[in-house]
C-alpha cells in the first residue's frame, strides 16, 4: 500500500509526522514525565472503558448470550492486566522506536501536528479492507474445507445466530458502538502493549546496527501479537471445538482474527495506534452493517 518503513527501524512516515522530532532523534523517549503520565492514564481509561462498555452493548444485540457473561470475566481480567502495562509499553516504545499513539501524544504534549487526517483515514480504511480479505480468505480456504473434510463431505448446517433476529436498525447502530469500543480497547492491549513487550524481547534476540529490532524480528513480533489476538477470540469456543491444549494452539493459526491482527499489527508499526484503531473499527462496523442489510433483505418488514 505504501513504501516500507526504514529497514529495521519503524517510524511514522515523513508526510505523516505528527510532531517535530527532537534534535537528537530520541522523539518520544524524552517526553516530559507529566505528559507521559497523562497519556498513560488516558490510554488505560480507554482500554478499560472500551472492554466494560462492549459487553452490555453486545447483550443488547444478542452477539453475546447472558450465559456467556461469566466466561467474559477472565477476559476482563486480561484487559486490566494489559492496561496496567500501558506506562511500561510507552517507555519501551521510545526505546525501540515504535510509533505508540503519536496523535494522542502530540495533543497531550501540546506539540504542533504536521499530519493529514484524510491521509490517515484513507490508509486505515485500505488496511481494514485488507484485514477483512485476510479473514475471509482464511475462512474460505482453510476453515470451510476443514469442516467439510471432518464431516465427510456432508453439507454444513450453520445455526442462525441470535444476533440476526435483532431489528436491522438496532443491529447496525448498536453493533457500530460495539465495534468502536472493542477496537479501541483491543488495539491498546494487543498493538500498543503486546507489540512493545514482544518488541523488547525481540531486541534481545536480534537487533540492527542502530540498536532497534531488525526487520525479521519485527515480522516475528507482528505475527506473534496477531496469533495471541486470534487465540483470545478462540478461547470462548475452545471447550466446544477443541479437546486438548495442543489442538487449541493449532486452532489459533487458522482463526481469521489471527491474520486480521497481523494486518492491524503491520499498520500499527507503520502508522501508529490511531491508524490501527480506525482500521479495526471500520472493518467491524462494516461487518455489522452487512449483517443488518442481510437481516433487512431476509425480513423486508423489519425496522
């Protein structure tokens, strides 16, 4: 979509630079402590609020059943743990040259923004389409054939999700709110925090001449955080679909969310947290919109 970032040193592109770089090139690593605290507090609040708001909204459109709320508590616990690591992640980002949340950081620090929001939105939507295509590709090329093989070639009978019984307007509007809440919370957890932690580990194994993780290491980090993104979405189904931990771990490789997470991770590396949030939210909002259109077409009188 765009030219690659500098070899082994991820950065915001010159046309999208959001702040004036420091004279010594250290960028965010020398941000005032007060600004770092404010940014940390804001991102922690967004991560937790997004996760907490997501579940009641999901109940309203029946994408989550009431019986599943209890099973959601461990995932909320994971959210609190990862959110608590935001300050550490921001420090690591400065050390590794990772983008972090450049727009938020610039606003909080009062730095002048040299940035085209239109350009960011266009690129993010492009990556949203790419992520949706990756997820759909895994579904069509891997998951559907595997199901057919397991069933001996018999037809697939897919039960109608309760969500598709919701009025189309409600599904579209509340679904969009679910998508935005989930995108904000999950991008902070998986892209900002996990990317920083894995990047720090990767630097211990492989680094370039500048002391940053090398290109191969960054690709490993991108795939690793995407894999965990897929696993966290697979766990609610794990007990039903898989009978061992090893099968569960293998299943994570063929989860659509795994490869969507890889795409979002790549976008984060090249454009920052805000871009991956926009892409993630755009993809999910579009999926809820398509679901609402499907309900409307199957029940023309629905409102």
